[in-house]
C-alpha cells in the first residue's frame, strides 16, 4: 500500500450552501468536481487522508504538522457557526513523518500550534469528503517560507511514511489559484493573475510536476496565488510515481481561480524524479554562472564561502582591478538560492576605505545578518548565485517623473526613516511599485510624502 490517489482542490467558503446562500451556484462546475472527488475517495476507502493547506499554522523555516488526537472547527467566522466538523488525527503517521523529516534535516514537527481549530482550508474539502466517507484519520500539514524544493522534499517524506506504514493514503492539496483575476475581486486585477491560472491548470492537468519549480516567486506573488506550495508537496508525494491525471474543472467568477484535478496512482515510474532533474539543471546553471563571474562577484563568493565554512573574514586579496583598491562607493551584495532571495545587505554610501573592503563586509552581512533570513549554511553554498551592485552618487529629485525603474535606484526619506530599492529588479516593473517597496522597507506609510534621491548602479554578475 501507500499513496493511492491525490487531488488538487480549492477552498472557497461560499461553496458551502449555508454560506453561499445561492451564490455557490455560480461555481456549479467546481461543486460537481468536488462531489466527484468525494465519490472517488469513497470508492478508494483510504485509511488516512493527508491534507495540506496554506491557512494552517505557517512558519518561515518550519513545516507545522498538527499534533494531538484531533481537532474541531466550524464556519463561525463566516456567519454559520452551526456548520461544524471534527477530525481524528493519525498520530502514528504524524510521528513517523516527523522522524523521516528529521532524518533528512527537514525542519518539520508538531510544536507551536496555538490555535488547534480547523481552518477553512481544511473544512471546505472535508465538508464534501465527509458526506461520502468518514472512516479515515487525518494528517494536517501547513506550508512554510521554504523554497519549493523543500516542499517537494516534505512530499517525498509523506510518500515514504505511507509506504513504511503500509497505509492506504489519499492526498488532498488544498489551495485556490490567483486572487487577482478581476478588478472587482478581493485583490483587484493583475495581469499575472489569469496568466498564472492558465499556466498552473496546464501544468497540473498534465501532471507535469517538474514545471512547478519554473514559476518565479515574484510572478506568484503578483498573481496572489494561494495553493502553489500545497501542489508542490503533493507533487513530491507522487515522486517516481506513474499517475493518470484528470483536469476536472476550472472557474473564476468571483475574481479568484478555483481548479480541481485528480491523479490516479497506477504504479512506479523512476523517470518522474522531478526534484532530481531540477537540481541537476540548477547545478549546471549555477556552475555556468560561476564560470562567468567577474572579480567583484568572485570576491563576494570567496568571502561568503570562507565565512560560512570557517567563520573567518578574508583580507583584501591581491590581483583585483585597480578600482576595487582605490575607489570608495556604496555596495550591495545580493544572494539568491534557486531563484529566491536568500540575503541582501548593502550600504548607500561608502563606509570602508575601498570597494573591495565594502564588498567583503557586506557579503558577510548578506549571508549571515539579513534579519529576513536564517544565516546561510554550508550545504547551501553550491546552490548560491551572487550579484554585486556598486552604487553611483545619489542626486535629489523632486518627483517620480525623474525615475526610471530599470535605470535608477531610489532612496526615500521621511525624518530619520530611510529606505532604498535597487533598479532593474525582477518583479518590480513600475516606478510606483519601486517607491512603494522602498517606503515599506523604511517603515513609511504608503501615502506619506517623502523626499527622494535617485542613483545609478553598475551590476556585476
């Protein structure tokens, strides 16, 4: 036994008639698909249902798995507290899953759950499933701020747990698609919204799970997607597995995309090792980039590697371009892993006596002191791509008309608060976005007036 089927489903509360009060009829295709999913589950008679939701407890650097014997929930926050449900947890499965994750150095466990009530990301799928099949135990899993590859790895642990315990397991990946399909929708309209939905339904409809890694983080954020990480965990649980995919439905009348797909398991297929394939491609990509790095980036990389491995800050080496010894300038060091920002620290104006020393200091800070991230660890070093921005002098400007998001970086100031954003960043396409992000970084209100400066950079890869 093991995983016998998997399903990708949305979780709009209004699909429950007592909440929708007739509005649910506008997503009748989704309702019909949900009933089909529930009927399939009844036919399969799973002992355990593993359900992932983005509305479960979520940590930046930890996968939370709900502990205890079970949980209850209701739709009180949507005005119908009388619609209730409860779930009994598969404690043996949870215990074994946590052990397997720990063996892979994957941070996952049962600590830190302050609210044990079921959220709607779980209750909507269970609302349908429980009408057809109740003889199961639940494993309730949240998402994290980790990369997509880590979510895929958690899925692999789920698969191994199901096989070790000889359980009949069904996976449910709960998640809506884009929330930016219409101007009147909950987040308004964004071009990336319908593009994301069309693309994700194509990928999931073909069970082409390796393509899930190809969605840039900035693109997903602009689309305001909800379920991508849930889908990636499910993909990992189907690693090296032959599946028959079925695209059951797609709708988005309320400005949010709702997609339903099913996957019947029909044996093993070693060629569907999507994480291995992706990591090989990334390794080749990083190696190619490293071979093309100039002296600025080579210095930053050497600094990071020496500091992470040995906790030593290197001295300025010989043989660098003359400018790196004689010129002073502000410098930003940006570090990415698998396309995701992993650290970025810099100085607006020169602090050190040379560009070389500025790079060394900021490379150490970017790799270990960026408050948004945990310090980089040694096993990540071969996965990193690094860029170095050398800043030109800042000049005051009177309006955003003097900015160009591709050419100029911006510094915004309000009293003692000061925020900077570099030019030509992925996912930042307009001056308005650039200024808004710089304000947020400085803790300045969106509508507050600010003084602005612009600057140009020389970006080294």
